[in-house]
């Protein structure tokens, strides 16, 4: 192996998260055998480096540094198994060689407001790889890097590895000479600090040490500068106290699509290139075939063989040393996916990027809240996973209830590990569905939430009490009360209810009161399901409902425009459903609410949209006879009413998800009234009411719309009236045919026998 042509320490310029760089770093360290290894990274992480050698450490992981007094000011330094820095750390530990971080301390970078995901590896305005690729005649920097670095030593490391690092350093020197330092003053400060750490290493080890850093920094670290000049750059830097730890990371967060500035487009592919010691293309396409088989696609060994041949042919035609990701994906699309992009998208998501989640050992320092969360995760067997996972819970089971409480408490703390989803198992209150996905950023959220307490329960309780004291609107407090019941925060409820009662007593806006009531009703319902004492909450909800009953009629006659009427209609629906959920409210409250609806339905100063909705709610509750319903519709659709108001009445009565279409199918009178009114609408007015009618009837199920159209086409007597007079609708016999009916008896018995 040829020695480095320059004197001094061994400078190994790398690409962050490059498997080719990682292999080359390992080979270079093995050849040079330095007495110490210095790595680009925050020096605060030095104390955590021994954890990298523990059995429980599984990359990808990241160093997390955050301000001690503000955990939200944080930065990550991610490392994958194929990262050159990780390889250098592990080589040093395996050979009992000192290893240290030498980048600008996080104490300075966080104090200066430069915190960001990725911390040290800041994105340059100048992309050196793009310039080098363009110079070499490539239009894609990724493809150039694959050809000249990642594919080097795919079947074994070349002997000129040190010379390759020297050549890359010279190329970066030429770029910096031509383009300057890239426009970042912070890079100059970082490089000054690195040189200071290198001087300290020289005093301890001479020149027998190696430096692993981004290739862009190599010329600056090799340059001869004075101690005074570097001290001048570093003087006066702001500083804060920081805390550091290891946190799990994911391949998805290493991808550029995830927002990481020094990311890569294909971490799963790079991990494969690094771990596959031989025949990487064949092994990769075998993985692809396995994934497609799991998705029930017919992929045979012959497909794999043909895809390998096609990928190699494409690489040869393009003058590439080995098939790259582009060639392999093109071969997969043509041979295994039948030219379809749908299975190819699955491959790119699962294999090219991937959902690998790293692990850290139990001995890693964490905030007490994280320790309590980890304990509960293990007790409840809720494993943190990078991929989406759906969790079905039955709240009648103690373990499932405990899982639900934990997830709700975390949401209240702003730790969004789980997101509630619509349950496929039904709409009962004893079932919950969650969509779980662990993201590395949740480690920061946990550190931030640590200010509220050392346990999940204690922190959530304290956070709820503080939120109640600082809530600005009634709706915020009612939503908080619902969260407290869902999360089982019995100790926080008194403070929340006091704030709720105080705010409700002062609030005179009926719209805000109506908006707040449904959340309280849901809270009472879930409190019953979870066995939570919500008696005080029921009293507040009943009082709120009484105030709404008094104020709502006048609020609906104050000259509401179309938008305000639509908003108020939504409030009427919400209050109606909420009062139905108030099991302890008694018949008296329901009677008063029905009286309010009757007032709204019969008052001509109320917008038609609200009148129609009130009439429909009364009809559904059995409190409005059919004859009275027909009378109200006749008044609303009379020539004295404006077409727009009449159309609004129809929308309120028959629109939305209230089953209005089915009602019209089975009630000749109501359908006839609407039909007669619509036929008589003047031509000019019809243009104005058409959008309202289209919105109303367009929401019906296709079968309902088809039936209504048939009934209207037949005209009067074509529906229920026709049946009453004995007239047979088209396609049906007037009487039952016993002979044809008997023919199906045997089949019905056979079906029922299997029930």
C-alpha cells in the first residue's frame, strides 16, 4: 500500500453516510494503524462513545444534544451502520485506540441559533459533488459518486485506498480555491475549532493520528494557520449548557425526503451495498423478489436471473463498473413488475429507503420521563417501530385500557406516537383504533415534556392543569376536559372543571357555548366507559345546555347570512347530538330542547336552512307528526317564500347524512311537495337555487338517487300511493305468485341451516 504523499496526520475526507467511504475508512485505518482517531462531531458526545461498543447498540442511532434549560433547542448527529464515522468509532474501540469528537461544541452551535437536524453536517450552498460530477461528464451527482466511490471495492478493497483519499482531498482543495469557502462563516469557525483539537492531539500523539471528516473540510484542516488566527475566529462565541444522549434513528430520517440536510436518497440501498460482501446485485434482487412474494405477486427464480442480466446489460451499455440503483430498479420494473410503477413504489419505500429503527442500550442517559415511558412500553408490550402500525383496542380489557391511557397522555404532552383512527371493528364506545409510528424527533418532545414531571402520568396531569389555567376560549377548556377523561387524569379534572365553570359563566356567545357542549357530552360518555367519575362535569354540561336553550332562538333570527346560517346549523346538529348523550340530563332538558327546535321550525324569521333542519330533527325524534311535517314543508315551499329560502329549507331538511333521501323515497307527500315546488320555480330563480339543490341531492347514495329519479319519472301515484291503491309499479306483478315463491324455500332453508 502506498503511503500518503503528505506529512502529518492521516486526513480521511468522506461523504457522510457513504458505504464506499465507510469501507475505505476501515481499510485505511487498518493499514495506517493510527494511535488515535478524531471524528467530526460534538465533543460533548465523547463521554457517550463507550456505549457504541455495547451489545444493545444497533445503528442507525443519533447523538442528541439539547439546551439544558430549553430541550426544544436541539440538534442530531445521525450515524448509520454504513456511516464512515460509525465505522471509525467501532474500529478504534475494537483496537483499543482513543477516539474523540472534534467539531464545534454543541454548546456554541445551540447558543448561536444554528440548531437543526443534522447539527454539524450543514448543507452547503455549493454542492461539491455536483461540481465534480459535472466536471466528469455526469448529469447526476449520485450516479457519479456510486461509480467512483461506492462501487470501489464492491468485491474487495483496492490497494490504493490512501491515494484515493489524497485525490479526493486535492479535488476539494481545487474547488475551495475556485469557489471560496462555500459562503458559510460557520464552516470557518468549525474548521478553526477542529484545527485547535488537532493541535492538542499532536501534542499527545505526534502525527500518528487520523481525522475522519467531511471531504469538504480536508483542505482547511491541512492548511497552515496560526493559533492566534483560529483563536480570533473562536473568541466571543455564545455558549449554553447542553445535555447529550444517544437516541434511536431510522433509515427514513436519513433520506433527504425526511428533511435531513446531509441525507441520502437511498439509505436502504446503501446499507445493502455496505453489508453485502459479494454479488451485491444478485443479493439485492433476491430481496426484492422476497418482498414482492410477500405481497402475493408471482415472482420466480427465473425473474431474478433475468433481472440480474438486464441490470448488468444496462450498466455495460452505460459504461458503469457495476449496476447501480438506477439499473436495478429499471430491471425490476421491466421484469418483476410488468412495467407497473405501483409495485415499484412499494420497493422504493420498503427497500430503497426502508423502515429500520435503531436501538440504544439501557445504560444510555435519558431524562426520567423517557425512563418511565420505556418501562410502560415494555410492560404493555408496545414496541416503538418506525413503520406504520394499526392498533385495535378493546377498552373492556385492562391491558388495552392501559395502552389507551398511555397514548392519550402522550398526546396531551405533545408526544404524537399514536394518532386516533376510525375503527374498522365498529362504532361502539368500547373500541379504539390507533395508528402508531415512532419518529426520532419524539425524543426531543419527550425531553421537552420532562419539565412537567418525571412520570407520564405526573407530567400529563401537570400539563393539563397548566393548560386549563392558560386557556383563552371555552372550546379549548372543553376539549381539554375531554382529553383528561380519555387520559384518565382524575387529579387534573378539578382544576379543569373550575376553569370550565368560570369561563362558561362569563361567555355569552351562544355559538361558542354550542361549540363547547359536544366535547363535554363526549367526555361524559367516555368517562362512563372508562369508569371515570365525571359527576361534576355532568353538572357543568347540563348548565351549559340550559343556557343554549334560552339563547339559541334569538341568535338564529339576527339576520344571519348564508355562511352564518350554515355555521349555526352545524351548532344545532352538535347540540342535538350532545343532549342525546347526556344520559343524566333527564327528560326535562330534552323537552326544553324539543321546544327550542319547534320554535326554530315554525318561526318565519329564521333562515330556511335552520328551519328545515329543526323540522327534520323533530321528525326523526318522533316529536313532529307527519301531517305537521307536510304542513311546514308546504309553507316553506309556498309561492310566498323566496326560491333561495325554500331551497335552503330543503337542504336543511333532506341534506347531509341524515337519511333525507330514504325518507323521500318512502313518503309520497314530501316528495310530491318538493317536486311540485321545483316545477314551479321561475327560470331566473332556478339558476340561483340549482347549486343548493345539487349539493343536497348530490350527497345521496347512487341507489337512492336512482330510485328518486324513477319515482319522479312515474309522476303522482308512482310510489307509496300506487301500492296503496293496488296499482303495480312497472316490472312487478299485482299479487304474490305462490308458485315462484315456493321455489326459493329450499334455498332459504339451506342458507339458514348454516347460521
